[in-house]
C-alpha cells in the first residue's frame, strides 16, 4: 500500500485486501478518504456512497455538501439503496441543495419501496406529517414503521412504541410500548433509552431507569434533551431532571 503522500492507483485499489482496508479505516481518516475517493472515481458504487457521507461529515476531507450529494446521486443511479435514501436526506435538510420536501419524499419512497429500513422510516415520517406533497395517512405511516421495525430498525421500533403508548391509530397498550422501548434502547437509540428509562421509573425500577437515562445525552440532539427535560419535570422528577439534563438555551437557527 502507498503511504499517505502517494496517490492510490487502480492497481492499488484492486490489490487491497479486506484486512488492509480495515487497517485503513482504523487509521488516519485522510488516508482512508484518499483510498475511497480513488475507488469511487473508478466506479465502485459502495465507495461512492461512502465518499458522499465523508464529504457530508467533513471526515478526512473538507466538508462539501454539494459534492457529497453529487456522489450520493451517482451511487443512487447505480441502485445503491442507502445512497437513494441519502439523496432524500440531502433534499430534506438542504445539504448541498435548497430544501425540497417533495423531492425528498420521492427518494424516500423509492428507497422504501425497495425494502430499505431507513427509507421506510423516512417515508413514514412524510406520511405521518403530510409533508412533501404526501397526503397525511397516520395508519399507513404506522404500517411502514412496523415494516422497518420488523427488519430490526431501532428508531422505527421506538416510534411504534410511541403509537402504542399514546393510543394513537392503535388501542393504548403500555406493555407493547414498554417492550418496543426496551428493544429500541437495546438497539442504541437515544429516544428509546429515554422512553424505556421513563417507563422503568414509573414502574419503580429506579436503578435500572437511571442506567438508561444517563446514557441519553451522549448521542441525543439538543432539541430532544429539552423534550426529555420537560417530560421528566411533568412526571414530578424535577430534581432528577436537573441532574441528568440541565436545561440548555435553544440554539439559534442555522444559516441556510
């Protein structure tokens, strides 16, 4: 393998073993990015999708959302399912392109129809809220969340739990909600961790609850932490709330 100052060639890419690629991934991100870019330019579809994400995140390369979207589109046109979903995410969030929920919904539905769990989850959001020119249909949204949940998608499992807890579309069923939150939490989702911990508190299983609630801030968004703060305070856990999730001022809107 060449060193970090030497460009990769087509022969280098072809000769890279899985072990060498794993070593590259574990090393300096700039060197891994150089390998990925060469592989992407050679037409390796998986590398194109990975390069798109690296450009979006600024991982090993200068952040360039527009170029990231371009690579996602190249991979998407080669039927890479996660790239199809990520094109939707770019249009939804205005990453490298003006926000456009209608275009985002098109790409999410395409990914969902092809069986991608993330596509199902994102298109279900459109159905749930009636965004992107999609008629609001909460029953259809729940059905799609359930399909993604059956594929093991942690966030979808948690959303199904919320439907059951709130008695929304389906009859209220706290046992179903509790089980969904547990599986969502065990899948690593911060919302699942919070809601599972919250229901554990309600059942008097305080030590278990605290174990999960303390894990939430590590991966949570600031907006969700504010929601978590409010929900625990409303449940009469004011002292615990301040200890776990001290209130932060709302962030200013990002410039578009």
